[in-house]
């Protein structure tokens, strides 16, 4: 039996589960600054009533639960879609001709174009192009925000190009159960350690700090569910397993 002090680092892989309760195409979502497993047994205590001291006399073991806290440090559409029950969408760039803009517009009004990440914008007023930085300015080409510098009463149209995008929806998919594999290393002795959790159901992030002075992260929590399929295997158990070299 090997034993040592321990301090782990490593990669956290998350995989969808197959119909046979096995991991499918695990994905590494980048650096994880925290991985924590919290285990609990909901005991029912019995105190005696014969001594006058109400001492603990018995304890009935109840539900056994395991929860996970996982903090991801890297931003990706794929990771955010996983965390927010979203759908990943990839769209090619293209050209827009004749997008109608709302009118009338006063000086200082801002409009948002249908697409972001724009280039080569031309705004047309009945066949006459408006003058950039005289009639309007581009507040944000990324967001497609246009500020008008002069009043506009007649219909306007916008022609522009926009770049390819990666995007995601929020709360449009049902949460998926995932297999968590921690491919770890004990930095005390450089020995590898593997930890599997078979049925992890993650909650969306409780707090996602978008504007802050420090590096951002994606804090996730979830419940480890009992897996009756893997529980049939004596070497697997119903929740997870920990492995190291013999």
C-alpha cells in the first residue's frame, strides 16, 4: 500500500454518456483552478431518554450524496454553452444590402445593425450616401452601433460586410449528464491519479462576473447521481472510482 502527502493538479475532462453508460468524446475545457468533491450522509440521530442527559444513543444512516464544485478559468463558446444549457452556432460572414434603419433620427441617436463585426459600411439616403464622421460615426464596429450626428427624417438603408461568428444560446437545451474524468498528478511525488465520476449533472453558474479587475472564471456546481449500470461492476461502484498505479 502506497501512501504520501498529496497536492493535485491536472486536467478535468467532461464527456457525454453513451447509452451503455460510458464516456463519449471527452472534452478538456481548459484550466481548472478548483475541483472539489463534497460528500455527505444525512444521518438521523437518536438521543436516549433514561439518563437525564439526552445523550446520543443511536444514529441511523440516511441518504448518501456527493456534489462537485468546479471552477473553469478559460473563456470559450463551447464551455459557456455547456455551462448555460446552450446551443453552439457557427455562422459564415456575408454581405448585407439595403438593411432598413429606423427613422426619424435625431442627432445623437444610436442604432444597432442586425449583425455585428461589421466592415465597409455605407448608409444610403434615397440614393445619396451619408458622409462618415459628418452625418454619422461608427460607435462600435464589433457591436454594429452607429451614432447619427445629423437629423435624418427620410428612410435610410445600410450596406455592409460582417465577419463569421461563433455564438450560443442560453437555456435552450436540456441539461446533460456528463462523465467527469480528472487526469491528475500528485505534485508531491509526480504520481498519476485518476478520478471518475460517472453521472454528473451540472448547474448553470450562480454568478458570472463579466466586469471586474481580476481574471474571470466560470464557477460551476453539480450533483453526482447514482449510476445503476456501472454499479453492477464491482470495480466501478455506483458513483465513481479513484485509481493510481500499483
